[in-house]
C-alpha cells in the first residue's frame, strides 16, 4: 500500500491557492455526464452534495435517517470557529491554524490544517447568506465568544444549537438542488458496501431500510460523509444510529483506516444514571466560560454542595492550570475529572461526577444574564436530572464525543482507493490527536463546501472513467455478500440481544481503551474483544426478517463492524507507545499527569490495512511520517 | 430509587396497507430516571428475548434536537410535558400502575411505515418547493455586510428552532402542517437574506403543503401547545400575510 499525502510544494499560505491553480477542471457541459454519490447528509455531506450539484454533476445522496436534516451534525451545540477577527483581539488565519495544530498535539498535517483555517471565513459568509441565524450584537453585526481553550473570541454561535442551524442551511441548500433536479435524494438508505471496478470506487450497495431491498448504484466518484465511530463505546454523545459501517466496509475493500485510537472524551456530559442508559447527553462546554469545576477536598464530605464552604472546595482546574483554569482543552479537563474521581473525590450516587457550579457567575451577572446565555442548556439539564442548576451545581462527567481517527485521505480528501473521497468526521485529516471545541463544524463545512467540489472535479477530469453499470459482476458479488451477512445474523438462533453484546463491548472499550490506556489493559482488551466477538456470531439473537423495517437487524450489522473496529482501536493504541492529545498511555505521562509525547518515534499517522478476520483481526500498519516545516513542536502547556 | 410497573397499550401495524391495532404489555422494573424511549428499549429487549417482534419507533439523537421521535402518548404528541420531545420525557412523570397509550402521529400525509414509524417526507418536499435562500457556494458576500438587528435576528431564530418532528400535524384536528410550514417560511421571510424570494417562497411552500394532503388551519392552536420547541402560531399569521401579499 502506498500512502502519498500529495501535499503541494511552497510556502504554507500558498499551498492551497497553488494547488487550485493546478487543479484540472471538467468542462461545464461534461459535468452533467458524471455521477457522484454522496453518502451521509450531515454538514460535510449536505454541503458537498449541494456544491457539487450546483456545479452541474448528477448527484445522489443517501442517509439512514428519514430526512437528510436529521443527520447527527444537528446535535452540535457550541459553535463554529473562524478567523474573522471581528472582536479585534488579534486573531488571524495563522493563529487559528497554530491553535488547531497545537490543540491536536502535533499529530496532524500542517498543510491540511492551514487550509482549514483559510476556509473558515468563507464558511461564515456562506452560512449567513443562507439565512443561518448566528448570534448578533446590538448593531446587527455578528457576535463572537471564546470557546474551549481559545484565548481569542473566534467562535460564531447560534444559541445552543449551532449544529442544527448550520445543518439546516446546508440541507436547505441541498433541497434547492433536489428541486432543480440535480440531486436525487435517498433517505432511509444504508450503505452496506463499496463497489470497486478496476481498482476504482465505482458505486455502492445500499439497503432500503423501509422495504429491506438491497440496491446497487453506480457513479464516477463516491464521497463518504458518514461521521464518526464513537458508538463503539455503546454509551456516547453520538446519536443512536451513528455508526462506522459505511467507513468500515470501505476499509474492508482496501481503504486504510488512520489513527483509530484517537477518541475525544468530552468533559461536560450528564453522568450515567443506570444500566438502561441508552446514550449520554452533552452539556456544551461553553458552560465552562462561566461555570467553575470543583469537588469537595474531603472524600468523605457528604454535605450538600451549597453547604460546603469555599475553602473546602477543590477547584482543581483553576489550581492546576492558573492561566487557562476552567477553559483548558477537552482532553485535559476530562483526564482531570477522571483523576479526581479515581482519588475518591467524585460526587453523586456513583462517585463518577464532578460539580460545575454557576453560583459565582449568577452572583456576578445575575440569573437573567446566565439564562440568556445558557437557558436552553439549563432547561435540558433540569429535564434530565430533575435538579435546578440555577440553585445547585450541575453534576458532570466525561463521555465519548468525537473520533479524530477515520479513513486515511490525501490532501485532496481522497482515500487510497481512487475515486473514494472521505469528508467530515469520517476522515482523519485535520484534528490530530485532539479536536478543539467549535472545530468539527468548521471542518465538515470546509471539506464539503470548499474542498470536495474542486478535488472531485480534479479526479474526474484526470481519470479515464469508462462507463460502468450495475449489471457488472462486481455489483452482483457485493450485493450478494451484503444480503448474505444479514441472513447469517438473522439465522443465528442465540439468546443474547444485540444491545447486550454492544453494551458489553462498550464496557471493555471504556475501561481499557478509554480516557487512559496501558499496555497491560490494551492486551487484555484485545483478548476480551476477540472472545466476545466469537460469542456474538454464535449466540446473538436478531428478531424478525430482512424484508421490512427492522431496526434491530440494522443494529446487528453495525455492531458486527464495531467488533472489528474495536480490536483495531486497541491495536493502534498499543502500537502508539506514547501519549499525545486524547491518547494517554499510563506509561507516558509527566509527574503532573500530562501527556508525554515522543516525537522522535511517533510523529506519524498510523494507517491500517485490512487483511481479514480469522479469530483475530489481521492488519498491517503503514506509516505516513508527519513533517513540520512551519511550526516548532512544543510540549503543550495550559498552566 | 423507586421502581414502577407500567401497563402499555402500543399501536402495532406491519405496514401502510396492513390493518393495525393496539397490543397490551405489562412492564415491570421501570425506573423513574429512564427516559420514555429507554422504557420502550427495555420493553423491546423483553420482547426479543420472548421471541416476539419488537416495537418499531423512530429516534436518533435522544437530546430533543433531531426531531426523529414523534410518539403520541396518551393522545398527546410527545406526551404530557410542556416543550419536551418524547425522547426528553422521563418516567418520573408517571406513577406505578399507570396505563400509557402509545400511538404514531396520525395524518393522511404521514403514512405508517411500521408500528410507530411514519413517513414524514412530505416535510422535505415542502422545503424542496422553496424553503431556502438561492445562494450558491462561493457566491456569498462578506458576512458583516448583511447587518440584522437583534430583534429581527431573534424573531427569525425563534422560527428557525423548529425541529421538523411533526407533532404540530399530529395535534391538529385538521392534520394541518401550517405551524411547520409557517415556521420554516417565517425564518427566511423576515431576514434580509430572504427578501428577494419572499413572495415566490410563500406561494411555493403553501401550495406544496396543500398538495401533500395536509388540512387547513382553523386556529385551534393545538400545534403551539404541543410544539417541543415552542414555535408560536404567529408563524401561521406571518405565512398567511406573506401568501396574501404574494398572490394579490
């Protein structure tokens, strides 16, 4: 396998513009002869689909939800970064780039991240023109706030629902192209396989989730925008239907999977309350702008939080990180929450929670001001926990939130399979080992609006794409394989449900491939995953049949893929014998518990090649060395 | 933690053509901290273990923002709690021994897929007809060249919060989609970005809504009462004004 990142030559700030100058174009009258498939309709998918359709390509979109508007981007709360420097506080493209590459703990490509920062301003322009209702100041101009570890105010936001508003903008833009006849939209369709002809991506196999039929679609390029794989942990902030299946099936067809062990654990989520728990709810980290994180100094302190005097409260983030305080990046905040709970200082019934307290902010600014900023989040919290956060501190705990790893792509966002492009959370490209707050929406839309439309064209113009249709045997074979797998799952007459298996898998992952990892724990995890996977195929019980709407059959197929991915994540975490960003190996930390990188040996992207499963996952590691020409690698410090 | 026994009457229907009916289930060990959907998850786990078909219902984010869930609970869309989607409803709102009736939203324009799952693609087609600003990627001016006063921005935002769940249709005695369409239209029609297409948008969206088989609005305001994000029926007034403005 050859992994060429294809990074253009030249100074950092000129790489993208030079690349655009060299990019091949498809003539306007030829574009309509080319079909492009876009899988997933979140921010990356909807924006890529609408932009490609506007250019004249024949686009087909697929999503598992009943409407493209419901893709999981919709749930993003906090905001989207851009280097507009409207607040005049010294922001710039360089600074956004630098913060992002530093935030990712120097495990991403300089060229990709710089381009992301360059595109950021265009995204805001595009969204505003679509009618996305960002927060505004009295004068009618756009408002910004500081967010998640940034020392400038560069985050644009739309109350606590920036994701929904940006997605509605992209979705509406997509529906405009459906109306114009340039997009054919297929909701409630799940991609089950990638079809390759002559080594190139030429189509997909889908299952119509309503009638269960297996369908074949051909194209000249496939753009995968299917999100992240956090649900491998069973409990996460992801939507219940978020899954790795489309990406994993591409991996099985030869696409390299990069950095699978990089998982972001979000520090401010509502803690688990019981075994029936189906998902975890995020509280936007914007709350950390005004909330103070603490635990009682005395592990035996059983007083109500408001009865604990100031000097007996341990504001551990403020004490340990005086310059960033409660605004340290997500990985640092999560790790410290776990540390204090490991020390027995955690609060609540389970001892797996810390306080996030607004008492002082309310005293300073008044309850109305706090309500104006966070009203909907406070309501959501009260609704779930039955406690009023205006009166008692919130209880929070970290939860799996975002996966930085994903399919390997080059600078054009093309995987190592020609014609298979990957955008948004599904690729690995921009966040390194840790994603900063308000960067996911930025990346999804940068990929979809401003990169994919050019690079897909460049590919189509430069390739000899002879006509392929779905009667080709490659489609037949893939379709047969997909339905065969479903039949096998349905005919396994076991007695454990898919949910029970998924929950057990999630527990292994959380305990041993979660916030911190060790060689010993990872080796145990790998054995446990293999054993549980074996049991899954022998003892799973999937209800019903495949020829109608059957959600538990969908889940079964997705959990089967999570079982393989889980092993790869553990293998990757084991290979990466250093700590970086969200990946903390117990063996490699400073005395204060900070991640200790090893740039000499691990400054690479791990890209794994799939060679099948036979009791164990057979996989080959390839390395793309990361080169830093423009920034100096430093130990991250938020003190 | 108190545990409850809940009696469920759930609508079961194999597909749009099949005849449906209520099935009764008794569920023990329901925790007050469970969400309503988690309670149904537990029911389904039991049914699967017993070799019976689980109840199909739509859900995704379980945070009240994706608009997937749309259950009608004891006759009320999204259940008893004001401004709360069914996924955010918790069992602490019920008592031990309660009987709860769970149905899909019923409307001609929302054909049943299976059990509690319905086809809401009519909403997508209303957006497709005109619920957008026709700006192509790359053609946008610098964002701060379009100032929007805070009052206007906030009003537009209130409409933009619609999550497209369809509770308004389920609650309306006429199965009207006026609150949904009004919210979507008003969000864009009161912003400066939406002005060039304001009339065209109003006509296209209203006509599509009628074409989809939704009923008309007769000012019951049941929609506003059940809307999980609190969209005001002033959206419908705005839609009617804009439609009249466009056709006259």
